[in-house]
């Protein structure tokens, strides 16, 4: 009986770790896209009037 609970806990614990890793990935990609947006707006404002290539 106790072994059964340990097995369930191990599985759910692994799922929690997977979820944390997924959330971490999502957070990083969101930060990256925010960084890219910031980069684009800076490039656009610094190139006011100039014809420069954008991302």
C-alpha cells in the first residue's frame, strides 16, 4: 500500500518538474520576444528618416 503511494508521488513529482520546465521555457521565450520588440523600436527611433533594414 505504501509503495503504491510512493509510485504515484514519483509520477506526479516528475510531472510537476516537467510543468516547471515548460513554464520556464515560456517565460524565457516571452522575455526574448519582448527584448526583440524593444530592439525593433530602438532601431526604428534611431533610424528616424533613414532607410534602414528592420528585423
